[in-house]
């Protein structure tokens, strides 16, 4: 039967309003886009719009003070557009840490082998009752976003936050990036210190090694802390014994490779000060310097602290 123009318009309007009621405006957009541009183009435009904005809005690393930085508790938002709260990640592989750090603007990442409850002497686990966003985050390493990686829905073992993941990010992935005289601070478990206190190690002759407390001056403490970006050593108790600090043994198993480090306090790094090294050092691991620095700095072995984009 032939249909008049007015009747045809009424029919089209009825269909249009019915479709809007069923799938909403976004569905119409995709329908029209797919019809005229093709499904692939339409999806790409939508994905591009969804991914706009700084990476730090999607994930962050939180330290013991709650500040975002280059090391700490990994918190993410899932792909759920309604998610406004960050959640923790219950386990991830090393490649996932690389993807996380690359997404934050760093060059490589590492996963702490220490539990979140005792990382660097602090409890970084998520608060009881807070969200766990995902578990078993597994990446291949080439992904641009962790949402492209595989992950599971957290089970009951994850909800207590004991298995929350700690990640630290760096600006270079091999010893080739370290410079002679670079300094770092390590916690009792071998991880980078997150509170400015730890076993002092210096990169010397191609390897990291502790510094002996023998002959280590107050000026040397200030030089070491400033070389890592801190304001200086703590005014009182800047140099301590590594054997028992805050209830932990920070000494490690490696014997010091430097001793008698005597700085005035204005030098650029410890190796510009008078010191003894290698064959002239007769110190045991228990004699390693434990250094306490004031302010904010980078304990991972680089001159300046890397701050994740906000």
C-alpha cells in the first residue's frame, strides 16, 4: 500500500522517539556514527574522548603521608565511568609495574617483595573497608594503559588489603644510568626508604656499596642528604647505628666500600670529599652508616626526586 508523505514522517518520528527511549542519546550517537562512518571509526573517536585527561587521574602511587610520588601504594580507578573512588590492586606482575610507571611518566617500575604492612618500616596498606579495584593485574609490557592488561575481580582474600601492591618507579632501567658518586637510602628490607631514613649507599666503581660509620662526619651526612635532594641531615641524630633503628636491622649483608668520609658540608657529593675505599676499608656490614635526612628527596639513587604528574 502506498504511504503518504505525512504518514511516513509520523512513522519515522515514532520510530525515532521509541529508539531514544530504549537506548538513550549515546546509543543514537553510536548508531548514526556507525551507519555513516563505520563502527571502527566510531569506536576510535569514543575511546579517544574517554582517554583524554592526565594519567594521574586514573592511577597514583601514595606514600605513608598520603602524598602522590614515585613510590608507594598503587591506587587505580577502574574503567567504570561512575567510579570516583580510587581502589588498590591486589597483586601484579613486574611488567604491570612497568606499564603503571610509564603511564605516570617514568621509565621503569618495580614491585616490592615486602608486604604493604611493612614497606620501608611503614604500613601502606589500604584502609579497612576501602575499595580494592582489581586483583592479579597482568600485563605483557607493551600496553599504554593498565586497562589494556588482564585482571580479575578481587576475591575475599584481597578485601583485607594485606596483599595490596607497592610499586616504585624510576627514570632509568640499568646501572648505566647511575653516575659515579650517586647516593641512595635503603630501608631494612632493601627497598628505597620512604621516610628519609635508611642505610646509605654510594655508587662507586660501577657498583652500589654501603658507607662505613668510621670517620663519617656531620658534614658528610649533610652532603649525602643534599645530593639526594633533601634539605640536609636531621639536626639531631642524623647519623645512627644500622643495627637497631626503630626496631629493625638496616645493616644488610654487604660490607662497606667507603670509610673515613670527611666532608666540610659544601661539597657536591661524597666522592669529592677525602675518603678511604676498597682495600683500605676494614668495616663489617654492622658498621654501615644509617642516615636520617630532613625534607623531601629521592632515595632511589638519583640527584632529584621524581614526582609523578598530578
